[in-house]
């Protein structure tokens, strides 16, 4: 709406005369657009350029707006297309009007216009053809760029799914296959080693048997040099000498053949053992060769002058909030998305922590300024509840769900041995070598109790710092404090997932004879059950209570959707220990969502957003940006074209 019209409307609201209003609100002159002249069946298309999801500099990373100027551009481009209208064979003139003002007269059916602000505009097109009547088209155009801000912890930043991974999907698959082949080869080698031992015993027994038979034949021959001796008669056993001699010689021949067979069996067993040993060595070399293919993970760089650094935030466009933003960008060509990604791994509500949420929020306000925020995406509370420490403690402690601290396996067994082939054996051992003075149960009980007060502080003290999240002040109404103006329904807080079950929704069970890659060493089925029914339940309960208390939107459905996709599932949505070392060269991604997991969580966020952003559904109009003064109904109405 033009400035003059806005002033006239304001004057009308407060009862003051404003110079020039008679001209501004007068009936249209013959050359101006008439909102009663819309040609039935005539329409034009319009769209806006996307703002999120591109990699314009070709560095392999999605581009983000990083400065106030990029977040708050001086104008908003809308592309119009009237090429579907009938034009005839001669020159056609297209005259465009915005809020009754003529803005362009062109001969092309395509046209772009820079709108100074977001908002709702009446756009009218007059198509003048050499032959045929003039075509009038009117549409209400909502210029809307969704400004989304992501705050919180590693489940929002994208930990575990760097945009450029240190190891490719193929390398990870090769590692998994080679580990499987190596373990099978080692089992076969153990069987061949046992077969060699048994063959040695068989050869020794055959040799001893031959020696006994040879001794018996020798005794017979020695005793019967004088056939009349009593010893000879005893050796003959009542048989004629020739018959007895043939019998003993036959026994020797049989013993010699048995020895030859035993020696052949030993040679075959040794050959099989050597082949199995070579196979093990070959798979071990292959694992070592895979190490050469492991590069470095690349994450989103920190923002310029970021208040707390940001190098270790591990932000990725593969994270759930970014996936939701990209899906929203792609869902409607008439709106665009500006996505500000400030979530940081390790973030807490706790004021004493370096990566605290209370630092992310003022930094966002500095970047955004007064521009209206359409959605604040939150994933927070897990670190304050000690959930990461709970998981680590259960990896190290025996019966972590009990109050007593009992040390478990300090090395992690086979998995660290396997990771040693690709250079991560020592970090794996260090991971398992951590020491906790409290049991996982005590960590949870102590820290989850602090969450309600921390969420209260977030709602009362921190979110009101976001000027763009506040309702505009009514110039005619009473003043209100920022905390009273926070649009809490634009805050979306997500559940945490279920990491504990297999494809059949049964709790993971540690089995040392199974594939160690599919299991978390030393975590028992009872501990998995406790992590789900007690730890995850307490954390998600606190999140849900905070949403209800502060009128935030709870992004639900995440926990339940994860039930058959836990750590030990074949169709898992979670990063395993070996995967985090391979893909990002550290242990920080373990027990975080992989790309399918983040996609699922992003889908849940998008579903929660759509009802608020598109009250009439995606096929309808988007929620309009804030406007201090709305145009009269007669000017803002949409024309229905049959």
C-alpha cells in the first residue's frame, strides 16, 4: 500500500483530516485499473527466487545469510508471468499496477518487480492487444519470506551429519563389509588352528601306533631266530611262523599308511591354516588401506564475529531444522525462506556453560534486528539433563541405571581393536576410559530436576530479547513489556528420539558373539530399557511440560517414529560409534541422528510449521507478514476467477 493511502487510513481511524485524502481515495480515472473489470478466466502466475538451499560459491556447503544486510535485503523480488493470456499476432502492451500505482509498461509477458517490504499488495495487469478487448487481471500478492531461526544443541546443529564427510558412504560400507569379512576370517582361522592341533595329535598317535607295530614285528623276528625257543612259541600265538610274520608285517603296513594319511591331513590343515591366516592379514591390510581414504569433515563455518566462537558448533545443512527449512523453501514457489542456523553442539540453557543458549539469542537479535521472525526452532534441554553423560556413563559403567558406580569395560572390547586399523583405536580407548563419579541414574536424577526453572528463564528472560519475535506495539494502545509481547506460538520445541530399540521394537541386547559394529559394547538390555523408560521419558516429559507451560508448539511424533530405528536396528536412524570416527574423525556424533533420522525429524518440524504458516493449506494463501495498518476490504479482496 502506498504511503499516502496509509496516512489517510490512519487519519480516518483517529478522526483527523489529512490533506490529499480526497484525491487518494477518489474513484479511478479512466486510465487507472478498475477492480470491477477483471476479465473472467484471466490470470497471471507469480513466484519468488529461492533464498535457501543454494551453493553459489561451489564449495560443497549450502549458503547461509550471515550478515544483517543479507538477512534484511533492501527489497524483495517477485517474478510475474502472463504468457498464458491470449495476445494475438501483433504487439501487446502489458501495463502493471501495484496498489493502484502504475509501475511498469512492457511488451514482454514476463516481468519482475522489486517490492520494498514484505506484505500484501494488490497487483493489477492491463493487457492491451491490437485486436480483441483489453484484458484486466487482478490478484492479491502476498510477499512473504519465511524467517526461521534455529537455536539449541547438537540435535539441531547437525552433529553426526557433516555436509562434507571425512569418509564417503562407500568407504563406510567398505569398512562394514571388510569388518564382517575379517571377523568371519578370524573365526575360520580359529577353526583351522584347531584343525591343525587335531591333525598334529592324529599324526603323533599314528606315529606311536606304527612304532608299536614295528616293535611287535621286531620282537617276533628276534624271538624266532630259534623256532624252538619258548619266546618264539609265545610270539607265534599258536600260529605257524610264516603266518604270524605276515600278520605282524601287515599291521606295520597298515600303521605306515595311517601315518601317511595323518601326515597328509596335517599338511592339508596347515595349508588351510596358512590360507586363513593370509585372509585375515589381507582383510587387516584392506582396513589399513581404507584409512588413506578418510579425509576431513567440513561443517558450516562460524558467523563473522560470532559471540562465542562457533568453530566446534558442527552446524550442517543436513540437520533437522535446516532440512525443514529447505523443504519449506521447495514446497511453495510463491514464498522463500531465510534460515539462520545458530544451534551449536553442546549448547545448554545453563548460564555457566560456554555454548549456552543465552549467547545464541542476543547474537541472533543483532543479526536480525526488528524484522519479523516467523518461526523459532528449539532443541534444548538434553545437555542440561545430562543425557549425553548418561549415555557415556552407560557405556563405561556396569548397571549404570543403579546408584552404585561400578567400573565396566575400560576399552570397549573388539570395536576399539577394529577401529585401530583405521587410526582411531586410541580415541576409542580414550572414549571408554572416561571416569564418572556418579552413576548414570544419579546424573539424570540430579540434573533433570533443574529443567523447569531453566525453561522458565528461557521464556521470561531470553526469548523477549528477540525484537523480531515480539508483537508490534499498538500506537493507540497501552505500553506492554517485551515478555508480554513474545509470540510464543511461533516457538517450536522438538522431542528427543528413541535410540534404544531394534527393527522389531525390542530393546537392544549386547551379544559379544554378534557383529560388534551393531552393538554398543557393555550396554545391557536392562540398561537400554532404563535409558528409554526412565531417562528419555524424563527428558521428553520436561520438554512437553515446558511447551504446555509457555504456550510453545511441541514438535511431537519424533520419539514414536524412532521406535524401530534405534542403535542396533538394521534400518537405523542413529550414528554408531565406528561411523562417527569414520565420518567426522571424533566420537561426538555417536548416538545422534544420521541423515534419515534428521530427515524424519525435519519432516516433523515442517508438519508442525505448515498449520501455522499456511492456515488454509499449502494451496491457499500463506500467513501474511505483520502490517501495522491493513488495507480496506474493498482494496484487499481477492478476485475469484472462474
